[in-house]
């Protein structure tokens, strides 16, 4: 009987495997303790009572989902800010390197480069604005205790949307930078000095990929946990 | 009517669950089942919470940095997660105790007040 209950709990927590393992172990210990402390001689009846006292596993999972997803969204929010600041510094460094190496843009492609430069600037400004907004929104209310499951999911949906658009804008900015770097470096014969622009662009691209992976993982977990919306919230009514 | 009152009390309790859990752990580290027992005993059996509600609260408080936890092996040989207050948790509990004291005094003052002479209740 307890194994069935624990299986239901683990299944309801399938959106987070490590959390599911931990919670299963905690509840296993809890149920064993509750059965051992029960005065009833009938172990099956004691198990039934212990399970009834624990409540609906889906409702428990719904509350744990809010905590788990809130932790991951805070990590993502911090990740976005760190990536934006790192990319900004790396971009500034690359521009300084171009100036040091006197790698200019050929006159023949100046109009195209200007357009690309404008796109990159606006894309980065958009990424910065949305990234900061998403960080503030994601970090707002450190403790998710005040949220009910459906309310938190609305909050999470908006946060994922903001983070996704910020990351997309950053990707546009970096791809535009790739195009600009190609235009700039195309007439120059390759040398060790190429490592700086190539390395920094590779770093920026890997940062964007990392953000995409984090967002994808958060969305996947949120989708898996979304079925818990239908669970009745745990009642805290004390004994009359 | 009685169920409405219980529902309202449940909502009030939910608002204070974090403080209740922190207070239960003030005496020392404990595992989930022990926390429930402490709450039940110290509240004079008034707070006989659905036991599953404690674990989300423990996880939430741990994430907020107010609790720390680790796996230990019980005398029975079972693996169990034991929670303890962190320094931030102790500070938070002190702050919440003071807040609750002020709140209960204010409510107590209001509820104890008799209608002024000449006023109808």
C-alpha cells in the first residue's frame, strides 16, 4: 500500500528526477515512522491511516513543483544577467582588439556594415532590457509560499517568455556580430591574432546555447508539472 | 458553518506555516515526522496538519536559506533527512516572533475592548 502511494508521488514529481528521489526517500521514512508509532496492531490499517494523513500525492507534488521551478527560474534569471554582462565585456574587448590591430571595414561594404551594426546595437539593447526585466521578474518574491500552483504557472509562463525573447535578441546580436567579423576579417590573411575575434564569438555563442538549454529545461519541467494544476490544494484546516 | 470556520482557520494557518515550522525546529534539528509531532504537541493537538504539507514547507524554507538539511541514518537503520535552522533561519524566527507578538497584542487589545459608555455593541 505504501509502495503504491510512493509510486504515485514519484510519478507526480516526474518533472524533477532528483527531487522525486529525495521526496520518495523522505516519505518512505515518514510512512515507516508513522506506521511504527501507530497504536493499531493491524499494520495494513496503520499504513492506510498514515497514507490518509499525508494527503493527495498530486497536491504535495504541486506545492513542491512551485518551489522546484522557482529555484530553477531564479538560476536562469541570474544566468541571463551574467551572460549579458559577459557578452557586453567580451564585445567591448573585441572592438578594442580590432582598433589595436587596425582591422577596419573595407569601404566597399561600409553601408552593409552600418546596417548590421545598427541591428546589432538595437538587438543588444533589446536583449539587455528584456534580460534585466526578466531577472527582476524572476527574482521577485524570493519565497514562493504565497503562490498557488496556477498563479505561479502564470508567473513562470511570463518569465519564460521574457527570457526566451531576451535570448533570441542576444542571438540576433551575436549572429550580426559574426557577419560583421566576417566582413572585417575577410580581406586579412589568417594569423594567430584571429584567435581573439573567433574565440570571443565562440564564447558568446556558447553562452547563448547555455541559455537556450536552461530555458528549454525549465519549459520542459514546467510542461511536465503542468498536469498538477488540476490537483486540489492541500488543506491546512486544523483539528476542530 | 463549521467547515467555513475550519477553512478560514486553514487559510490563517497557511499564512503562518513557515513560522510554525521554524519555531518547531528552534529546539534542535529534526526530521519531517518529528517536526509534525513537535507542532502537534506544542500546539496542544490544535495543529494536527495534513502531514504531507510539512515537506513542501521544509523544502521551501531550505531553498530560502532558512533551513539546512542532510541525510542521516536513524537507529532503525532507515535513511532520513534531518533539518536544522541556519543562522538566517534563527534571525528570521526572532523577527517573526517579534512581529507575531506585536500582532497578537494588537488583536488582543481590539478583541478585549468593551464598547464605550453609551455605544451599542
